[in-house]
C-alpha cells in the first residue's frame, strides 16, 4: 500500500579530522528525516499513475565496505517481511553493476559492490543512482535513490611534475603567467580549494575561477627580473583541497630568465565560441584562434597550445601549434559532455604569452537507440484472466536529448495486448482482449520502442507468453445421433460401435470418459444390454440379441472431461438388431392334432379351380426371411389338386370324377425366403364325396394306433352301452330343455366359439392385409325333405370378421360393433338346428373337438319345435347309429 506521504530519508555521514596527527577516523552516521511538500505532490501523482508504492532516498558515503548497511527498506516502506518473501522482492537496476543488495529475510539494503563516486559520477554533483524494487502478487514498484556522498580520498594532482617557464628579463611588471591547474576528482569541500606559491621576491600568485567552478592560478610579476643576477628561479606551487584530513599536491616551477622581449602576443578575441556535432570524425576543424605579436624576428613567432585542460578533453581536442586551428582528435559524445571549455595560450619565442577562452557546444545527433529492459514478466497466464491483466513491466531509456530522446512504445504485430505508460520511462504490458488457449496457446509479443529523432531509431524485444488452460470447453461429438447395426444371435461381448468425442482443452481438462446414462429398455436397465469402455468409447453387446424380442436399442452416452468442475455432453445411440433366418414357418391352419383326423370335403360336382381349403402359415422373422411360398410335396393324385405358391390355397385343377378316390392325402411344404431357407410341412386330408356318410365310411379305415385297434371290441361294447344310456336320457331331458333354453344361450354367449376356418389365439387376418389375403363367407343351404343338404363358399367379405383385441387379452370383437355376435337375435349359431341338416350337424360334432361347439350342435338338434317330425326322428336315429363309429375313430362325443 502507498504510504500516507512520501518519505525522503537521508543518511548523512560526517567525519572529523585531527590535523595534528592526520589520523583518519571512521565516519559517524546519523539519520535525518524531513518531509517536503513538493515530494508529497509528486508521490500523489505517482499514486494516480498506479504501479508505484513508495519512493525512498538514502545518502551514503562512497567507499563503504561490502555488506555495509544502507537502510531498512521494509520498515521505511511499511512492508512486512513476509510480503517481501511472498512477493519475490528483487532489485532491478538496468545497469551492469549492481551496487546494492536486498536482504529479504531482514528487509535491509546493504552495499553489494565498492562504490566510487568519482568513477560513478565524475565531477557531477550531487551524485546518485537509482533502482527499483519490484514485488509481485500484487505487483508493486518502489523507487529507491541512493545519493553517494564524497569523501576526501583523492589529493589534488598536477598533470606534470615540473612547469618550465621562459621569461624575458624585460617582462613588464604585472605580466601574467598562467600556471598548469591541478585536478582533484573529489567535489565540494573535498575538491581543490586553494593554490599556495612558495615565497619569493618576484612573483605573487593570483587565483581565478572558471565558469564551470574549476580554479586556476596565475603568477604576476611584481619585481623586475634580472637575468644577470638570477638566470634561473625555482618555485613550488601547492594545490590544497578542503577535506578533512586535508590533502595537497605540489608541482615545481622552473623559470629561465631570457633576454629582453618586450611585446607579448595578443589574441584578437578574449572568448571564442564554436559548435561541434556529436560523433564528428577525427580531424574535423572546430575553430581557429589568432594572436599577434608586435615583436619581430624570433620574438614575434607565435605558437599555440591548450592549457589548463582536463584529461578527458585533452584526448578529444587538439590544436595546430602554428595555425591555431582547433580540431577533433577523439570521439565526441554528447551524452558524456555537452560542452567543452578550454584555454588557448599564444606564446612567442621570447616567452611572452597571452591566453583566450574557447567554448565549444556539442550538438546532439540521434545516435543512441532506445534501451529496453524487462523489469518483470509473467508466463504462463491463465486464459480466463480478466481484461487488462498486467503481464509485464518494461523500462525504456534513450540517452539522447530533446526529440532524439523522446520514446514511444508499441506492439509490432496484431496481438491481443497493449502497452500502457504508467511512469516516465516505465510501461506496463497488459491484455487487451479475453484470451482463448484453444484458439492461440502461445504468443510471441514483440515490443518496439522508437525515438523521435531523424532518422528515428528503434529497439525490439520479443516476449514469449504461454497461455495456460482452464476447463471451458465441453466434449463434443461429431454427430448428434449414432446408428449401428448388429445381427441377432451375436456373441456376447462383441464390439458394436466406437464413439469419439473431441475436447479442445488440454491435459486433464481434455481427458474424456464415456459413461452410459441410466435408462431402461423395457423393464430391464440398459446396462444389461450394452456396456461402454470408459477410456476408448467402444460399445460392447453384453448379451446375445433376439430380433423377435427386441428390434431397436436406444440409449444415451455421456462424454465427460476430467476438468474441475467437469463438463459433459450427451449423444443418442441407436442400435438396430438385424434379423436372421432362425425361425421356421409355423402352420396355423389346418391344425395338426395327435390323434384326430380333419378332412376337407370336396363335392364330386366341383369345377376346375374349386377352393378346397387354404394353408395358413406365418414366420416370425422379418423381411425376406418371412416371405413364404407353398408347394405340394406329395399327393394321392397330383393331377387333381394344386397349391398357390404365394397364398397357400388348395384348388382343383380339373373336374372331379366318380373315379377319383374319396380319400385324398396332400402333403404341403411351406418354405421361407431366408438363406438358408427353413420349411414346415402340413398334411391336408381331403374327402371327395357328396355326403357325410360316404366320408365317414372312408375315413374309418384310416390307420390308427395299434393300441386302439387291438381294443376295438371293448370300445364297441362300451359305446353301445353309452348310446343306450344317452338315448334314454335324451327322452327325459328334452322336456326340460325348453325351460332352460335361455340359460343355454347365455352359456353360448360366454363361450370361445371358434371361427371356421379355425385360427389359433392371437392370430388375426383383417381386411385382407395379412398372410390371409381374403376372408370367405360360408353359406349353408338345406331342404326340408332331404338328408343331403348343401354347403357352398361365398364371396370375399369382412362383415363378420373377428379380430384380436389390441390389448392381447384374447377377447374377440366384431369389427363393426362392440356387441358379441351372439347378442343378435337372428344369430346363425343360435338357430343352428333350424338351418343345418342332421348330416351337417353331426359333421360338426365329428370334425370339431371344441366342447362348446359340440354342445351347441346337440342343443340345436334336440331343441326345435319340429323335434318329433320325420326328419328329427331320422336325425336322432342316424345320430345313434353312427355315434359308435365316431367313438371308434376317436372323435369326442357330444355331452348332452
């Protein structure tokens, strides 16, 4: 957090010197704290610009030992030691030499390298260097300035050990002789303060101060020289600084007294001003000085030289001794020196001199590209980072001045980042849009810093940023619905289908698991039918499928990634069971019984194409496997009958004659269209006769089980006894039948009377759309005086077709009415005895084993107003006559 006010802390070291013993004592340190209103305003501005938490200034003397304490940074910034460690506090200088070190465990700043103020700043004062302390999470930037105080560690030094002067004895009083200056790298009171000339009678010393603050001395002639008296003079010039302890330097002055030369050179200007461009090539002329001497001969010959020049200038500038042209002799660098001031001496052969000042301004050129330093950079950064997240801090410097030093910063390519300027020379790199790792996972961010010079110079630095993944994408299936096929009777565990989902995330967030959603197929859970491999997405069949039981499996599979929280998506899977020809055809009609013989009657008067019966079969398979064809395999007379290939109808193919056998046996084979095909056979017994007695007499000869034939006598005797008993019982019961007629009708209403032709339960053929393409009506015609009635087939129709209840309860309903057919007052079954001949009724008794039908037939025989007419007696007698034979051929007797 930013402190309430910026504190500027100065540590001032003072030293005391004992001049008597010149002993050096260790400087004593004390703290000085003051608050400046101007600093507070500046720090408030920094607070608005963000990223800076505090600014501290320390003052230390130079030449401190490594490890010496500079200040307690944690205490001065108000930071906790844990904050320094957690924020990875570190020093960022941008320089090659790091003079200070931060002890994060103690929160103090110590000296890391020897600090030489003269090497660091030269003669610039005050001398200081700055650096930043950066903390992360959250990011803080603290500016630290270290002011290096000068100590008197350098004495004044003359460039020459001796100064040689040639002075004419005729030199005028007041003549000035400029002496070489001493150099002291120290500054302030520790710098050069005074010159002292040894005592003599001829010269006095005068001191002057240059505009840059440096001092130089001149000897002024105050007493005429006499060469004959003293041709040589030796003096000492002492340069003294103001340090404690005081240091000094000495140079010897050797004066040779020449013969008279009474005119000194004179410059035409006291001050020369010139400019030189930075990086000017060697030998470039800067300015030409000019001096004249009124003497003639050798005394008027003038030479030029540079005097009282600093060592760094002497390497850069030179002068032609004859012409006085000042030219460049070394590299001119505006960033090191912006202006040069020097003195030019003109000296004649007689030793007389004059001096003039030359001021040279250096013109800056744009020769320094911006320097880009990475202060802090965070990589990787999460893709869900909010807009404006700081990922780095950059420091940019340009040593040029003016427009050449004005720097602009930008990002080179079109990247979702931007550069913001927070402080002078400091820039923050922040996100400009929301990042998406699935679209771009890595960025090479090139930051370009360009100055405003002509031509502009620029510097590039590339930052490699990785984007870390978050679980923001659910797995996606390429299809919304998957369809698969599998043949029935498959092996359990067989692979059916492989699902593949894609997740653009990475690592654990992209690890997909496949899960079977809980659901039921019918009454069983889906897991009893299929399973799925959680890793590979392979769906396996758990058991063998039966097409006749289940034709389609529909279930949902969920793909879930391994992120936190996990994301998922669903897909619907449809597995269609394919039929195989694993079921043979099933014959529904005629019904094959173990011990009964059912025969179809064909009158001898039947024409060609006469419909004898129809073989009805079904196949529970589907498609081609259920396509049935009918063929006549065996027949007593193949030339008499044929079977429809598609419909199974048995018809006559020629006129029936008297020569044709009454008993005809046909074997019909029913085949499906599967590969390989399956088949079923049915035996159809056909009786070629016009009356029932003829049929009965023929069919009594059918072979039966040996066991029954051996006991034929026993059954005959038993049947005779039963018939006698029944005859007597009928006479008694007939009287009461009338009374209970309505009750018998109720019983008929609730019976399961079959339809002729007979179909098994749950089989229906309605409107000619199933295996049975037609519905046939049977019309019964009889006469009142003949025992030979007729039965013929009518046309197709559906008026009285019985169909199965959709609820599969077995209840038969009329297609056009919900009432039972027996509820109609004119039902043909209720008045069966009024419309059928005795032969036909007995035929029903013999050929249909259904007990209700037999009961109804018997009731119809006995229950009639015409019971005692001739035909009734004939019928009863005929019934009694043939009941014994019926028992012998295993037909069920009629219960009366």
